[in-house]
C-alpha cells in the first residue's frame, strides 16, 4: 500500500470509527474556553436573561457549543448554596465566572477565587459591597454591569404614591437573604416618612413566604406595595402579579417583565440589555482583556412602564404627569 493511500485510509477511519471520533471531539471541546455561570435562581426562570447573555457573547465571536462552553451552576433561590457552587467552578478551572442574579453570586465567587476573572450583573452598588475599588478602576479580578435597581426604592415609592395619593399605609416586600436587603428597607422607610406614609416591611424568600406576606398585607390594610429588586421576585413575578390583582393592591416593580405579565407599573433599567453587556464583557476577557481594565458599566436610562388595563381594573386614573414621561404604556 502506498503511503498516501495509507494516510487517506487512516483519515477516513478516524472520521468513521466509533472509537476514534469521540476522542477527537473531546480534544476539540477541551480546547474551548469554558465559562462558569453562577446563578442565584433557576435555569427556567432565567432563560430569557441567559439568552441575552449568549447574544452578547456571540457579538464578540463566541457561540456556546461551537467555540465556547458554559458550565451552569444554579442555586435555585437558595443563596446558602452559592459558596459551594462557586468553589466547584473554581475546581473546574473555568476561564471566566459570570455571576448572575443578586449580589450574592458575585460575593460567593469573589470569596472563592482571587485569580479567575469574574463578571457580575446585578442591581446593587458594587463599591459599597466591596466587589470593586471603584466604577472606573475596578482593580483585582472583578468587573461587570451594575444596573443600580436596588437604589431606586425611594423613586419607585414616589411614583406609586403619585398614582395613589390618598393611600395612607404602604409596604415594601424584601428578600431578607439578599445582602442589600437591610439598606433597601432603611431607604424605603425614610422615603415613606417624607411622604407621610405609615410603612411596613414584609419579608419573603420563597413562594410560601410571598403568600404569607400578602395575607399580612391585607390584615394591616396596606394600600400600596413596593417590591424590592431581587431575583427571587423576578423569578416569581407571575405569582406576585396574580396576588396583587387578587387583592387589588397597587404595586410597583423594578423590571418591565412584571408589567408585561399584568403588573401595574415598573421603574428600572432594561435587565436584558445589562445581561447582553455582561456577555460582551465575558467575551472580551476570553480574548485577553483584564477585568481591572474594564470599567463597571452603569445604565444611562431608566424606564417607566405602565399597564393602563391594570390601572383601570384597580380603579386608578393615571395622571398626565406619569403618562407623559412613561417610556412604555401597555393598553
């Protein structure tokens, strides 16, 4: 047999042999950069945001399953699982960790590694949390996208109070396991005091807690509700919107997704766009950029979204002072 014929035969065998081709496939996969996605919620709840993250990756040149792999670790709403999940990604020696959801995944990733690059996307102030030294110069191995939804509680309370100015008793629903829950509740109380509102803080971190919180809300004759920016609530938005409708409680949320599901109104940033940016940052780091050289991105625009159908059902007349500046009105 001629040498050229032998090489051709060997190549054909490699392509068709059930023994040899998986080895080749595994070798190719091994060369792919691996991203570790550390999420506070579940894959089902975060599907649309993971899609936005993948879109950002694709814009930088990385497609999952083709030239990049993603290892998913979901805490399913149990924040106490995050440190172990973060350590697992570190042992896997992923190229970048993307911390998705509340600040808790980013804090867990930071505690687990000082060398693997980390990209976060959450609504808290990363400087106050100690994740980065500053927005412009993050330092260390961490950078990301901060959509600052956690700091908008006073603004949201003012908006919902403008829609329901005769209400005397209000409340905020918080997740006490969120690292910024205490400061969010404190700011909301101060804002309520300035508006002359009696104010309550309701705690919930599970579906059952949310049901119990609404039962207490009715007993205390609470007339409007502010929902804290938290992944547990975003994942449970259908339950929250349904309960608010059932009990005829005007509520304001932190993301458009709630209003699209039938909620009254929201004020915040576009979370999907933030996840897309996080995908771009992750792709840039895979190409060699240093987290310390990538400033923490912040939103340049906040969106007010109003559902007129829900307002009508609640017997509320939306004033021009809210309709005119609204970015979107759902009818």
